[in-house]
C-alpha cells in the first residue's frame, strides 16, 4: 500500500472511512478528519457514529463543514428520508447530482486553507453506482485537475478494494467497524437493502464464514 502524507480524510462514520483513519493511526501519520453536511438525512447519525468510532484524541480534531443548502430542493431519497414501511426505494432514487465532485473540491479547498496538499477519500469502486461522478475515469480526471491547477492531490487508497477487503483490514487494524453507519436510505437505522447496506452485510457475512 502507498505511503501516506499528512492531509485531510473525508469521514462519515462509515466502515470505509473509519478503516482508513485507523490505517493512518497505524502508520503514525497525522490527519484532519473532515465531515461534510451536504444535506444528507443521516448527517446527525453519521456525526454521532464518527464521535464513537474515533479515539478521543481525534474526536477533538473533527472538522465540520455545512453546505446543506446546495441540495435543499433535491428530491433524492438520500436528502429527504422516506417512510421505508410504505415506500420502495431504488438506487436511482438515491442519486444526488455532482455530489462527489462537490465533496472532493470542497475538501480540497479546505485542505489548502490548512496548508495541506493531500485529501484522502475511502471511496470503493464497488457500490453499484451508476452516476458518472463515481467512475474511475471521473476520479482520474478530477485528481489530475486539482493537482495540476491547485496543488491538491486526491488519494483513494481503497478504490480497487472490495468491501470485504476493507472490512477485513478494519478488523486487523482494530477499527470498531461494528459501530459504523453506512445506510443511504434511512437516517438512523440501517435499512439493509440500499447499495451501501448490501455491500456492508455481504462483507460482514464473509468475515464470519
């Protein structure tokens, strides 16, 4: 695995970003945990879990950015929670336009205000995503753009990992992955059916085999 430099880690209280934080701790590399509120209905739950999964010395370093007004008119079920007892939700219902480009450029801008040149995302290219800003080509082009025109390098160490491989690494690192939250459809209790939940459950099932 690559060498890491001090930088900003995009965090959400989820399995992937939590594992990445613990990998940095293992390697004794400093990082700033950054969580972005872009209006996702589960933000409070994400922040609560983040406070529970990070060691105390890192909880005090958590930075929060609120850009939630950007999607205030969005009909995405990731922004406006649905009644899962009465409504069925598809992957298309969870789509948020330009979410990844927004999050990464905001993180890059914030990193520069701290004098840092590295932003780390725990994105995994296995989330059944259909949107254009989840493709490898997109991320490659964005990484090149930010580096060439703004000096910030976007790093995605888990891009070619499976959820199982990340979960396995998390266990090896002692990360409390059982406390993490990754649901897209429910703001507080994992639905078990959205793409994130499906990947997570499959990974945890394999770990127990």
